[in-house]
C-alpha cells in the first residue's frame, strides 16, 4: 500500500499546472484531498473529472489569510487532521528593475511570499498539536540563482527557501517536515503571468528550446518526498530539464 494512502493533503494553487497534476497523482495514490485556488470553476472541473477521489475544494486567494484559513478549516471539518500542506500558488511577472513595476512587485510578494506564510500560519498550530505534519512549498531554480529581469521574482523564491529552512529548524522536534521543490522550466500557465510581451515570448521560445519539464514530472517529485519515511525530511529538491543550463 502506498504511504500516501489516506494522508490528508491540502493543495493551494491547485487549479492548473503543477497543482492540478499533483492533485491527480495523489488522488491515484489514495490521498484525502482538499484543493484550493482562485478559479472555483476549474476546481470543480478537476473534481468532476476524478469522481472516485476523496476530494473537496474551496476557492481561495493565498494572499488573503482568512481565505487560506477557511481552506484549512474545511480540511479539519471533513477529515479531522492535516498531514501535508502544499503551498504551490505563485506568479512570475518579470522586467528590469529600472522600470519600477511596483504593482507587480507587490503582487509577487503578496502571492509568492505572503501566500506561503499564510499557509504556514493557518496550518502549523494544527501540526504542532498533532506532533506530525509536512509542509511543502514550490520554490524554483530562481531561488538558487539570480538572472537579469527577474530580480524580484528570484527574491521571492530566495525568501521561500529561507522561510522553509526556518520552519525546519524551529519545528524539527515537533516531527514536522519541511520541503521545498525547486523546478527549472516547466510548461505551465506561469509564463502567462509575465506582462511584458517581449519577455513572455522569449520565455515561451526558451521553453521550446530545452524540452521543459511537464507538470506531471514535478507531481511525481512531490509524491516522492511525501512518501519518505517519517524520520526523513527531504529539505530541498531541485528538478531541472536535462537540457537547461541555468
């Protein structure tokens, strides 16, 4: 039997891409799922497409703590515990710093950083009481290296790395595991959040040139770290397309 069988897993940012693929993968493994994202109609479509899954959904914007808390409350109402939280929501608008795209910077900080913190804040007290749990956050290769036109995006992903390492250190004795998954280029809707046409097109062309990861590749990585023995905390996983240079 899979070690994922009957684990209660909450997935934020589940309406497409990595979140959707992870939902489908964990449903196959017998997890009990609560999925959330802003697009409620997409969540319903996912649920309807896997009717055999033990799955509930709720619309939520990760930048809004109360909405995130409502998702965790739903997990407690339906299943009475939270074994895994997967913080997966993120955006990637890019541009040179000199353009001072402050609205985009704030949106990135609200979703990529505060979204992770909101998930932790809503879930951690429950896991401490349980004396068990696993929090996973999607970081990025951009959380390990910096490159032009993406300084703020890289900064948000470096922040996720720091926050998750702090979580590990503070709650290792509560038997709470922490993991960041740092994918390289993945063929998802994320590139669509790049507002500058030339940079968006460049990103899409780059993806074509290196045979990018598919969302299912990352979902398998998430399943792998969840399946690790309880005394094993896989702190970081970097998963790149074989041809990616960065």
